[in-house]
């Protein structure tokens, strides 16, 4: 059972868009910032997981959780003499296509994996605002999904 199966599925989905030069999974934002030389690029970062409470049932054999993920788009703010405004426009277009694709995605996995997705992907607040650092722009997109973890 891999608790990070959604990251793998998102990576496949985002690569299929064909709008990024590089798509990869990273342990944190800093590792992406150090490695994102080819742009546009998209990072998939696992952010957190929390048990669900309230109306949702948890049993001894299955526990409901919410996983939080972060997608970060990187664009260079100075490629081929282009202006920062042009790159910000490009980032906006990339973010729009990325969000549309991700929020329409309904991941399915076999129950033998031990992870069952019990909701679609939902938007979440971003842990940081867009940033321009060393001629690179970083634009976050927070998301979450509910999962059911099957016990053996």
C-alpha cells in the first residue's frame, strides 16, 4: 500500500497535458526550487494528511483521511528576452489549464492497493503566495482528496 499513490497518478495526468517541460514529485518546495532549471515545470509535493471527523465514519478496518497536496508551477521570468509580464501571463494560462485538468480528474485505484479515493480532488488554500526568486516565478495550487485506508 502506498499512501502517495495520488502523487503518481497526478504526475501521469499532468504529463499528459503536454504543457510542461518537466513534471516531478518533490519532498518539499526547496528541493523543487533547487532543481527547476527547465521551465515551465510543475512540482507535485505531498503536504499533509489528517483524519476526518464529524459526519464521516471510521471503522477498525478502514480509516478515513484527508490528504493535502501542493502543485507548484515554475516559469522563468527572463527567457529569450521576454518580459516579466509575459511570463506572468504564461503562468496564469498554465495554472488555468492545470487546475481545470486536476479538478476534473477522478482517480480510481483497485481496492487491493489498500487506498480508496472517496471524493474528487478539491481546491485548498495555498500555503504561500506566488513568488519571484532569482528570475523564476513559483505559483502554488493547493488541493486535497479524501481517502479510505484499508487495514489488512
